[in-house]
C-alpha cells in the first residue's frame, strides 16, 4: 500500500524515449508526485542542480551521455550527490547493475516498467531518504548539546545505499552514541560535583572574607547577606530575604548628608558595574555609621541576561580617618594646628586668581614676632613652642571665618584677608599688633612682652604671581622691623631693595659662621658616559651644600651669589679643596675595593682663578698629593675664562703641569667668545643648561646644542650635558652624540663624606 504522506516529493525522470517519459509522468502524477523531465543527460544535470529533486529515475542507455556518466557527475557534485538515483534499464546483466551501484545508484528497475513496482521502489527510497534526513537532523541536535559528536556525524554521512548496510551502520552509530552519552553523563556528574565543591568553597569564602556581600534578584530584592554584611547593616540574612535593598542598605553622602542612589537600581538600569562615591556612609539598622567603599555588578546567566546584582562593600572608616589625618598633617603645622606654608601659598594663589578674574581685593599680612628669639634663647625651645601656641590662640580670636591664618615657619605668621581693602587691612593689622603688644607671656618665673612686625601687601587684579606677593610681604615686614619693630608697614617698591641688602648681610654672616663651624657639606653627582661601552672610569661633580642653624640643607644658589659679590668664594673654594684632599684616601679606598678609577670635577670661582695666593695654595696642595691630581678636573665658567683670558690660560697651564684636567663650564651662552676659547687646552666642555632643558621642544636649542657638541669634538674635547631631567632628553643627547650627561634624571646627589 502506498504511503500518501511521502507522495509530495519531486521526482526527476530522465529518459530519451518519449513514451517512457509519458508513461512514468502519468504514473507519478497519479501518485501525487511533482514531476520534472529531461530527455538528455546534460539537461538532467542542469535540472538536478537547480531544482534539487528528491529522487531521480535515470535511464542507462541515452545517446548523448549514458546514465552511468550522468550518475557519476551527480555523485561528484556536492549539491546533487545525496539525491537517490534509481537506474531504469533493459539490461539484466549483473555487471551492469553492479556498475550502477558502484557509481552510487540507490536501486535499479528493469524494463519493461511496472508502475506499482516503480511507485513502491520510489516510496521505499524516499522513506529511506526521509529517515536519513531525520537521522541527520537528530545528529545535528546531538552535536549542539554534546560537543564530541564528530565521529557520529562522520559515521552517519557514510550511510551507503544498501538498506542492510544503513541499518548496520546506524546500529554501530547508536552504540557509539550510547558510549559517548555515558561518558557525557559521567563528565556532567563530575562537573556537578565540581560545581558543588566550588559552591561550598564560594560559600566558605563569602563567610570568611572581610568584605560585605549582598546579592539580589533581577527586581532588586535581597537574596543573600554574608556575615560581614550582616554586621555592617545590622540585619540578619533570614530577616531581609525578599526585601528591597533600600530597606537594608541605607547610604548617604558624608559631606551633604543627602541619601545616595541605590547602587543595585543603577546596575539594573545601566546594565554595567557601578562604583559609589568616595564619601559614602552606610547607616546601620542601629544607626551606626560606617565609611564604606563599594561596587555593584550585574549577575548574568549563560545567555548574558541579568539575573541579579552582587554588591560588595568594605568598612574603610579607619583608613578614611587616617587619610584625613594624613591630609590634614600635610597641610597644617603640627605645633599650632594652623595651615602650613605650602597650603597657605595655595590660598594666596587662589586669591590672586579671584582678584584677576572677579576683580576682588585682598590683603596679605606677613607677621614676624619681635622677641621670639629672646624667649627661645632664654627659656629654651619648649618655651618657644608654648609661646607660638598661645600667640596662635590669641590670633584666632580676631580672625574672621572667611580669612585664613597660617604659620609660615619659625616665628612667622601669615594672615590672608579676603575681600578686604588696604585701609581695612591696616585696621585689622593694627588690631593684631595691639593685641600682641598687650599680651604677656609667662614662663616659670619670667614674664615677657612680645611685639610683632607686620608687612602688608595688597592683592588685586595687577598682582602677577605668588613669588611677587611673598617677596613684597617679606620686604614690607623687613621695613617694619627696620623702623623699630612692633609696627606696620605697607609695601613700597623700594622695600625690596632694602630687604635684599638685609638678606645679603644675613647671608654674609651665615657663610662666615658656616666656615667657622664647619657647616658646609660636599655632595657628589654621577656623570655617566652615553655612547661608550669601554669607559670603566667613574665620573662625579662635587656639589656644595650649607647646613643652616636649624639643620636644614641650603642649596648653593641661595648663598653663592652673595659669596661671589662679597669676595667670600676664596674661603669657600679653599674649604672645598682642603676637605676633599684630606678625605681623599678614604674615598679612594672605597673605589679601590671596586677596582674602579674615578675623576672628580670641582667648580672654581673666577675670583679664585685670578688670586695668586689661591693658586699658590692649590700648587702646594696638589704637589703634596700628586696621585690625587690625576683624579681631579677643575671647572671654569665660560664667562670667567673670556673675561680673564690670559690668567685663565696660565691657570690651565699650571693645572696641566700638576696633572689635573680642565673643563669649561656653561659653554654655549656666549658663542662669540669661541675664537678666544678654542686656543685654551680644555679636556671637557660642559654644555650650558639652558640648551639642555629646552632641547625636547625648541628646535633652535636642539640645533644650538648639536653645534656646540660638534664644536667640542672639533676642539678635541669630550662634551658633557648638564641638567638632564628625563629619559627623553637623555635619548636625544645620545642621538646627537654627546659624550656624557648628568642631572637629577640620572642620579640624585649623594653625601660624599659622612
């Protein structure tokens, strides 16, 4: 009986005999099949490729191309090779049938054709194909769920045309699939066990970590609180399941006290990780406040859909308190609690900006206590500290909330009066002066009257910068002291000149005291070769520092200009030479342990080079230390060399005779002097720092430095670039071909002698 469910297929009939075509088409149409016909092999191949019939009835004997060739081409094409082919033939020889089957034919029908046999065979093969397609679909579904189905798929694709073989192969495949499924089941069981272990481990982790963890569902309802979350919120896990997070997790901004947005709702709305602000407070069920840091992240399933939110937060109350303390200490004076100098300077810069942009006027009062040193020297530092604390408390009673009071250092205070005219500032300063004048400081059995000298500076739209304000205030305060102390002075232009003379006198005293008290220190900074891999010698430049009375290090540019102006460099250069030579054996023993040779570069002032007594002193010292002379190189500034050319030439000759090297320092600032300097016997040329500092951004400076380097090499000397502050500058110098480099980007100066 014909199965009508399978009669909807498309049958291609290929036969060059019209009567056969007519008979077969009538038979197939009665059976409700769709029929395509072809009377040649070429047409059959074309129709099969384009129409994709479900089955092909193919005559073997045709004039242009026989059925075997058509079958061979059908099976060779990926698009038609799976279409079942039934040969129609009048040939009964077994060899012909075998040949057809070997070419991939599914069956054969012997002419004359019997319609019932044709329909039965067609239905059988369509059934087989239908079953095959069902099997392939099943295999494909299995492949999606079980990743290791390639063997099964490969076996299914190898189903041959013979039904017996198909059944046998399918049985084999099912057995293999069963084995595979067992393996998959075992694998899944192992995965489930691993997941259970991971879940248990995650649970233990959640209960053990120091962070609070809250999870919610996709509606923001609480599902879980770990023990830390329970402790910080004041709620138990079983109490809050199913509740809204806002009922459990109450957070506010610690600065404004305003409620903050629910982080879980933010995650659900934006579908991304959310971090709270740095000023978040968690208020527990009991009202306890905790400073917290937290983040909330979506929980997604394997399809990427959000199934909930995890909120992780930690108690940072102590660290935030410590951070505030550190921040406060960084900006406040530890003795008085007032702003320190650095923080106060930020306030002044802000005042300058507001004066320039908002046309506001401010006044800066620079206050220096008049008798602080007397109290300190008479009663000791504890008394001085107590005096500063009492003065601070006294000043705070007269300072407006909008104003800013600071301790600038020592016995100096600063008061910034915001939105204040100069006339009003003078009144405030006078009030402060009288307040301190009337104050009496008692320490043990002694009572002291304390005065204050106040310098006033107006800050308005014409004020250029911070340094001008500080310089003017310092000058005005000095003028107040010069007028007899305990008075007020408003800044005038000539005050700076007087203050500068005062500072110079102070530096003269300080330098002389430092020489007598041995408060100078020698430091050394490395000079490194840039392009040489064979130079094993170590190079250093000796640098000078001064230790002031408070023990702080003072850089040379603070005091050397005064020393040069008032002829103190001779004494300083003598101190440097004496100190270095006296301790040279200690230095050289350290280097000999490392088996390295060293060269030390020492700066000399122009006054020393031109002073015969100093030259004689240097001869004596270097003659006594002939071995040392070979390790010394004296630096002479370009300006000194050109100003005293003949004396410089003689000095260099003397040094050469003693075995020393010579370097010209700050070369490049006066290129016009090259005609004179090229005849001097230099060993090293130190390039002026102004060219080095701007070499990255200024093309002219790059070209100038490159020219100076070439000039040095043309003179037969090694070149050294100073003030190298970063790797980029160092790389440019290496490309140009500079021989050596030094600077804070390479090495920080180190104390030479302890």
